[in-house]
C-alpha cells in the first residue's frame, strides 16, 4: 500500500518535531484520514498546537489557528458581508474557518453563539452568513484544544457539539527521558539548528484519495456487530453490571458506532492492513466514546469515571 507508506513517512517526520506522544500522532492521522474532527484535552505545554501545525505543514494544507475568547463573535469565525463604498455593494470576506485544517485553541472559551456557528461548520462543512450558505474546503477538519485546569470564563461544550468530534484525546505529561529530549531539541533550536524539513510529498489531493481507500478497508460482519454491541452497551450498562445501572445518564448514540468503524478502519490502514481486527476497535474505542457518554450522579458520587466504564465494557463484552 503505497499510500500507507506516505502517511507513515509523515508520521516519522512528525516524530522528529514532537517527542513521544505516539498515541496523539496516530489520532491526528486518523482524524486526517477520516475527515473527522478531534478534541485534544490536556494541560498547557504538551505541544498540542505544535502537533496540529506540524500535521498541516506535512500535508501542505492551509492552516489557521483561532484563539477562542469570551468576546469572540460568530462573524470573527465565519466572516461577514462588508460594504464596499467603491461599488456601493456588500461583498463577503471569508473568516478564518475557510481553511483546510483549523486549530480551535481553547474552544471552550467561546460563547454559545460562536459554538453554534462552529457546529454548523463541523457538522455540515458549510457556514451560513446573511442567508447565504457557503461550502468549506473538502479537506476541512477542526482540531480543537481544551485546558481542563482552568474553568473560569469557559463555556461547557454542548452535547450536540461534542458528538461532532470523532475523537476526544486526553494528553498526559511526558516521561523524564522524553522531557530531557524535549529540552535538548529546544536548546539546539535556540542555537540556530535548522528546523525539521517536512517534505513528505503529501498534498490535500493525496489525503482525499486516502480517505477513499479507508472506505474500502474490509471489516467482517461479526466485527461490525461487536462495534454495535459495544456502543449500545453504554446505553444498557445495567445489563452488563447491574450495580452500575444508574452510572450512565446518556449513552453513546449510533453516530458513535459510525465513528468507531471509521476510526478502526483508519487505524488498520496506518498499521499496513486492508482489514480491521478486534484490537483496532479496542485500541481506539476509549477516544471515540469518552465524550459521548454523560455519567450519572451515582457514578460521580462513587468516583467512577467514563474511562473506567468503557474499560469495563471492553474487558467484559465477548470479542469475536
């Protein structure tokens, strides 16, 4: 699979910029290969912005970082109609959302009206301004970041918008050895060492072709049934563990089954296979389900997390 080699070459190039974070790199590539959006959550300083920027450079896609703030207006995101005094007419000026890879930095700081405008862009690949609907680029994906430590001045993302994210990835601090390598690379960069060249040969056209290949990845019927069983179990938790019956207020929707299938197919592609195996589904399931399950009061009172619930289901439900 020539396309697989191209994307693994991109991953290798990204590793020359990003130390560790192997799971993050895989998830970014999965989002790219499926056209899905991704939410990255973690404390500051974990190279979230650098990773997304590096990915955009690697595929020669147009990139735009948008810093979300409480005073942001929908027009700051989508663009607006501007009056041109020379010809006496209004003309539309595109906003930063009209790029192929958009980094929505600290997305939970944007007010509800901005979240609503972003929801249309993420769900429909279009924006509506002044009654006119305009299409976004074919490659368009949103890669959003969220800081879990600071909640002042933030707006919780609505469930409908969270459901539009293909993956929700939790990032952790690097090991001491990885942090030492980060320190050394930064020191070399400050002493004039040339930045990593990201000549991968990939362009948006190749990405779109790879997305079509992902759709052809083979998955057995019994594995499709396993995906549906796993997702539906989040809505019927009491069937699998009666004492946890009240631990989930809202389970994952059928959109989660679709997201899990697409993500597992992309992961198989990255592993050099043209078929999905159960391990692909199990590896990516927590990132697909994490943001689509709303825990109940009982779970919070007992300090049972969504990740623990998903892990229990993965360990309990029979694997085909």
